[in-house]
C-alpha cells in the first residue's frame, strides 16, 4: 500500500512539475535558450520538495493522497535540518529505486523521516 501511495505521489508531483516546466519554458523563451533551461529547472525541482515539505510537510502529490512527512520516532513535523537532509538525499540517483527493495527510501532513512497516511 505504502509503495503505491509513494508511486502516486511521485507521478502527481512529476505532472505538477512538468506543468511548471512548460510555463517557465513559455515565459522564458525570449530570455533563456531552451538548452539552458535545465539549469533553472533542476534546482527548482529540488526546491519544490524542500519548500513544500518544510512548510506544510506535504507536496501537492502528498496532499492529494492524504499523506504527510513526519519524523520517524515522534511523528511530529520534521525540523528544517531533517527536511534539508531529506532533500539532499534525493540527489542520490538510486534513491527512487530503493522502494523496490526496502520499505523506506534512502531519503527517509538518512533524514529520520517517514510518510504517514492522514
């Protein structure tokens, strides 16, 4: 069940971010070359996760699936440093695939956070 929710979160957040990319591409087409747009979009992708999870504990995908990021031991709102570590761990290329083999992803385990159904 949790794996399915995580997949839905990822797909929804990816769709939302894809719309952001399209909007930025249109708005910046006269100012930034298409091949250089990735230098704006990649940091924005990680900033999306960081800001949303730090401020609300949820991304848009998590809001739709009624799930939230909490600390593993107390189920309270994670600290700024936990969310920063969680976001930085998303840079690890195999992070997304760890869900195929273990219940918690690398970004959960290292940051001492987990996904909770509301």
